[in-house]
């Protein structure tokens, strides 16, 4: 039996991590959080595919705007707990859906 993962104890998603920042983020910080190269961040900003602004010649990112942008692109996920207490996003739920279709 699975139960919903308690919201208070669930891990933070990327948008929540970014939202928690209190100052403008640099390219290297955004690249690290999103696990992409700095070059990719510059490319996305140049193509206006990620919200950014310039201070002098330096590219910066507003944490609230970036978090909102990221949330608009995230797929909804539901966290479940296995009977053994381990968190799972899809695992058992997906298998049980497949098994219920096979027996129908």
C-alpha cells in the first residue's frame, strides 16, 4: 500500500531551491542548479528562452522570475511512499497500473 509523501518532508524541487535565493544569480550558479553547462545558459539567454537581464556586461537571473519560469515548464509529479517507507515518484504506481491493465 502506498500513501502520499508528506509535503513537509518532501525534497525541494529546483524551483523551490532557486526561489530561496535572495540575490540575483550568476550564470555559473544557474548552470549548477540546472545541471547544464554555462555555455548552454548563455545560449538560452541569447535566444530569450530563459529569463535573464544584464548589469553592465554581466548576465544575471532574478530568482523569483527564474523559479516561476521553471515551474511553468515542470511536469506535475506525485510522490508516494512504498510499504517500506522509501519515497518513489513513479516506481510501484507505474507497475501496478501495468498489472491492472494486463488483468483486465
